[in-house]
C-alpha cells in the first residue's frame, strides 16, 4: 500500500490529526503525530519520507517560518520525488 507523508508545523498537529481521522482514514498516512517519546525524530522523518509515494503539505505561515521544514523536510521530499 502506498504511504502518504504529511508535512506540517508542530502547531498544526490538532488539525492534522482531525484531517487524518476524517479524510484519510483508509490510507497509510504518516505525520509527526506518529513520533513517540524517545524516537529519533529526524531519522523517523527521513525514513517515512523515503517510504512515501505522496506528500501532503499543510501550508500555513508557521510552515513557511519553520527552518527545519524549509531546510530539511522539503529538500528530502523533493529528492524523494525525483527518485
């Protein structure tokens, strides 16, 4: 089954959880809410981007202000889509 990676800023987590529950319930979806205490979050994000065939970006002002998203996640997402 294809996996969808949701890229979002931490403050949008409540919206993302609701979106996953109401719209994406029949899909294999991964987002930051799936990170557990003690997980290496950067490694989890990298692995799940690599395993994903699609991505949904939750575009908010905070998303564009996040240096982590702009400098780490987006380049990985673009690289994954080119491969």
